């Protein structure tokens, strides 16, 4: 890390202060850091790396499992049929993948490209603190159980 990195800074904090709901040696998951939209999470490597190409073999190998677990947990918690994911890297240069689900009852504006535009624009109408919190708690339970089962 050559200059201040907000994700490295957060990763240096303890689990509760950093908002991390699951953290392995290589990857960590927190709620979407910029928008309290229900069912949106951020998956990031625990060390500073700026691109997929910069991942170690171990990080790359574990990425698929982490994405699969997060997608499965999200779909179980929200009853979503599918999830959306993106990784831009333009502003925060620490690799991170944002993964989330369509918003219930919102029609075409609540899924697909229209939803991604609203998420990127930090559309305040997507914010639902109570639902975001309950989704986070339920997702954390599933991911923690999966992590414990995997580590045994
Ligand atoms: Zn970083």
C-alpha cells in the first residue's frame, strides 16, 4: 500500500469496529460500505491487492468458494433467484467485489442494470436500515456456520 487505503484501514480494525461479518485469513465480508441497501455486501482480500491479476494462487483459489458461500447465503436470506456482482476499482484501489440482490417489490428499477446504476449513484431510496441490519445478521449466521464447518 503506497498511500492511505480505506479498506486496509478498515481491515486493521477489530471485527466489530470494521463491520466485518466474516473474515478468513485471505478474504473478508462486510455490508456494502457506502449504501445501507438490504442484501448488499462487499468481499475483499485481507491484504492490499489492486486487481484480480494481483491475487496469489491461494487468494484466487479461495475467491470462488467465498463468492459461492455469499451468494448462497444471500439467496437463502432474501429468497432472491439470483444476485448481481460488480468490481470497479476506480476510486478505492483495493480489490473488492460488491454482491447484492434485487430489491423486493421494485419492478425493473429494482434489478439488473437499473438497480446497479441506483447502487452506484447511492440512491437514498434504496436505504432501509432495519432490513439491511436483519439481512446482515442472518447472512452472518449462515456464513459463520459455513466457515466453521469448512475449518473443521
Ligand atoms: Zn488496501
